[in-house]
C-alpha cells in the first residue's frame, strides 16, 4: 500500500503517454476510446456517490490535537474547496481549455472543451465517493470535537478522515496534471488551469486545518486521493488527433500577393 499511489500514477501515465506523441492538438477522446466506455465510466463515477448513504462509524481515532472551531475560516474553505470551489475551478478550467483548443485550431473549441470538463466532473464524483467510503469506515474525530480522550456526540464529529473539501479540488488538479503532461503546442492555458487547481488544493488544506475541521493527516490524505483519482480518470481518455483548420501550433500566414504584370515603354 505504501507504494500504491506512485505505482498507479506511473501505470496511468504509461497508458496515456503513447497518445501524446501523435500529431495534432492534445484533445482527449472518449473513455477507452468509445462513447460506450464514457457512458459506463460516467455511470460508475456517479454511482459512487451512493456512499453518502453508508452509516458513519464512530472510532476511537482521535485528532492530532484539540482545536477551537473557527467559522470564518471554515466559510472561506467552503469557497475554495468542496462544492463551491469545485464549480469555480470547473468554470475557469473550461474557459482555459477552450482557449487551448482554439489556439490549436480545433473547430468549435468551446464545445469540444466540454469533454474535458466531463473528465473533471467524473474525477470529482469518483474521488468524492471514495472519500466518503473511507470517512464512513475510519470514523476519525475532528480536531474541533476532540477533547483529549473523547469525541463529540454526532456523526459529523467522526467524519474527519479524509478531508471532503480537499479531495474534489485535488481530483481536478490530478486530471489537469495528466492532460498537461500530454499537451502539444502552446501549453500555457492548460498549465494555468493546473496552477489554479493546485493553488485551490493547497489553500483549502490550510483553511480546513485553520477552521479546526481537520488534522494535517486528513487534508494530506484528501490531497493524495484526489490527485491519484483525477490522474487515473484522465489517463483512460486517450488522445486522438483532432481535425484542425491548420496544423497545431502553427497559425496560417497572410496569403501570397497575386502576380502582377506591368509594361513599360522605356528602353
């Protein structure tokens, strides 16, 4: 298990690397190369959210330390992570992905960018489902509910591990990392999208600790789980060369001037 996450990343990259060498812009295809594969993957990722219905275990696993609740910092973490942060990242990433595809000459680039957004939504859904399974089984106490040798009285006091705010934004970062590694041409828009997701992940981790909602192990586990899940989801979407108005990374120059014939009576 110690080497499971790095091995998963290496295997996923090995799956996707050959496609990056193909000509054309790095636009992801359907999952496993077929619309049917995409439908099955989307259904599986959505079904994973049913883990919200599992009963919460209450274990004796205490927090790293007892911390006071800080609602102001908690509200800030609701904006950078969880549902609100995820929606903000999806919107910004869609605009940047459309910009990348437009620069690569892909027809209807912003329509095509929706496929990349679908990958990110799948990564968010699956990572959230997996996070919930671990939460229900681990039953770790939150720092704000921990008092030396006992926890609080509600199920919400025992669902600290891993951080549910951190996991989804980290999943988007993992998916964008995979696509950035396979990008051809001008990678600036995709690198910008990756930087936004990584920044949101780190900031959310810090805010959740500051709010007294999580210990550092909780946010660290959420960060790793999200990155591995997002990277793997993106990796099963091979790169297929797209039709372009012009070669990727090369913009058409001005048309040549028409030939002109002149006549002079000077001898």
